[in-house]
């Protein structure tokens, strides 16, 4: 493996054949001393120990006219080799404030990038009002003097039930809410900066943006932990910050970003590639969901060429999703299989699917109303259903990440299922207009993204918009991580403006299907 870690006294270097980052510990501070693009030999460096690399106002120090950081102690350094990565963990302590930190840094074998994040345990809570103004919270700092004209900020958006503008490119100001910033200077040297977190509009109030750009440094802002959420009982994990290098063109920066995503979250074709059929797009799924209906759907899937069929809302004994959204307390019976709709359970469904060579998927809405504190019970249920009925894809809907605890518990749910079934992946819905969710860069390792609900019933399905959304996102997110829909274009012609040239009825099935084949096609309709 090409990744390596070298310690020379109080200097620590992590790298691979593309990139090298060096930290130095001294004078009570731990900070970056060098960033090296090994392909060009350029050493990006503008400053070193004068400013802390990470900072949480009121917790690791104070912010007056300048940053007053408390002294850091370096206790230990551990290195762990993965299959295609190398992790260095720096164990740190701030005695004055009672804070314990683990600074994690990753290098990946085939990516020109270094990823960092923190785990933090705080015996004291941050100083100041928890619910007042935003704080100065720095996740990572890169001591680079970037030319303002060289910068491009790329902000992505979710909540697709109410927006079709999913990407915005701009010249960043001092503070930007973009998850991505690219720099390409006049000499063709490029660097990109990624914050692996929900999109800014889905984050809990904490910092003023995702990046702060100064004449001498670019800071990743926001840990993903609000002041009232710190605890001495366990380490809390922050969001991640990534720096990567590229050359010559902006497009090469996009390729470097994709190289990183593939290196960190390798695609497994048997698990991650699919042509999925889900009947919800015709808006009659709850009414029709039953054993006989699904058996006929599976036969139609075979003719269509779909590889997966997903049972959506309506299979469970409890009532539909609206009950959960309206804050119903869910009991143990809610997620049992409805004995009236499925008197034989899912056994006949599994038998038919196996006969036809179709993999099954299941829709599920974990318990947002309890901040997913019952994730162990729900994980056990999903593990049992996967074991007994062979479900390979689980759509997680109605997600609402209102607190750090909810976010962590939600991830524990997915991790617990995959610990038992490594071939199971999740479809992560990012459609909700009022719900904060993981977005494009958080939880990418657990599955793919259910991008949008579109219906001819409401005349909000236009194939050209679907293609545009996929085109815009594909620059930043691997298309293999997106589910893209096509609908029954023979329905609801009367819902669209008369003679509208871009109404679905004016397309062919070959065209609307072809749009989706750049990603994971979602056949968003019932059998005809």
C-alpha cells in the first residue's frame, strides 16, 4: 500500500503517492506545518504554530479580539492500517478546560486527499449562552494563501420536495455556506476542500457557514455539535474535513473529488447497482399493497428487466407514514407485517422473487419522535426481516436529525444492520421539505440517495428537470449513489398545461428511461 506515516520527534507526516500533510506539536499547540502536492512538488504553506488548527469558542479557548487558545497536551499517537487506507490518531488533552480529543487523519491509497475529524469528550460545557449567537467553531485549518479570483464555491441543496435548484456555483465571500470550495491558480495548481456534513440549510445552528476564507488560511467551520450537547460520558464524533489536490482544470478537481469518494466508499456492483421498481409513484400504493398485488408486480418486474422490487408504505400493521409524522407513539405492533394484507407474511413474496431472480427492498421509517433512541430494537427487526425474507435494500424515510444524539443514533441503526448483513444497503431519502437529513456527503458509505418525489398526479414530473438535476449533481456526487426516477407517462395528461412541449406525454418511454440509466434507475410506477 502506498500510504505511509512517519514520526520524527514532534513532527508527524501522513501521506501517499499524491499528497502529504505534516503536523508539528510544540508550545502547547498542534497544527499543520506542511501540505505537499507530490505530483508537482509544490509545498502549500503560509503559517504554522501561531493559530490553533481546530477551535471551539468557549470550549477549547476564548474568542475576544483574537483567539485565546488553551494549551494542548499530546498524550499518544496510534496508527491503524486499513485495506486501502491509513489512519493516524492523535490523543490530545486540554487540562484547563477538561477537554479530551482524538484527532483522526486518513490517507487513502488511490486518492489525492487527506481527511480529518475529531472525537471530543468535555468535562466542562462551553462557556456562554447555549442558545444565543453563533460561535466561532473551526473543524480544520489549512494555512494557504488562496487568490480570491481562483476560488469557486459549490453549494448543494436537498429538501427536493420544494426545490429543483440543487446546485449553486459562486465566488465565495469571507464566509460561505457551500460544502465544497475549489481553488485553481494561474499556475494550474489546484486544491479542493470538502466538508462531509449535511448541506448547510440542513445543519443545526452552530457556525456562520461551512468555510471561512482569510488572506492566509481557509478554515472548515462547524463540528456538528451544539454547545449544550457535549458530555463527559463518551466521545462525540464531529463532521469530517477533506483537502485534496489537482492540476490544470476545474474538471480535474471534480475528478479528484470523485477519486476520493470512490476510495473512501468503494462501490460494490452486486450491492450498489440496481434497476429498482417501486409502486409509490402512481399514488395508489397504500390502497393496493397486498400479497396478490406484489406477486403480480414481481411478474411485471421480470418482463421490465428490473433487478429489485421495493415494498413501500402499507405493508406494516400500523397505519401509514402520516401517523409517524404526526408524532404517534409507535408500539411493537406497528412494524409487524399486516396479517390482512399479507396473511402468509412475506414468505410467498420471497419465494416468487427468488424464482424470478429479483432482489427485494423494504420501506421503513425509523422512530424520529424518540430521536432514534430505540435504534437497537429497530435494527433487530430489520436484521430479522433481512434474514428471513432476503431484503437487500431498505429505504429510510421521514428522517429528521434534530440533535446530535438523533444523528448518531440514526447512524448506529444503519451500522447495526450492516454489521449483520454486509450485502444490505440503504436508500436515504432527502426529499422532505421540513426535515433536516444527511444530504449528499454524510452517510454516503451506507447506501445511495433517494433524490426526489415526482408525480404526474401533481404535474411536478418533467423529464427534462430530472435530467437537469442529475446532470448538476453528477459533477459532485457519483451518479451510482443516486436513484433517479421515471414514471408512467401515460397517466394524468389532463394535469399538465395544454400543448406544453415538455410535458411527460411528449416523451417516449425509451427517452425517460435512458435519462435514469446514468445512475440507478427507479421505475416509479405500478404495473400497467
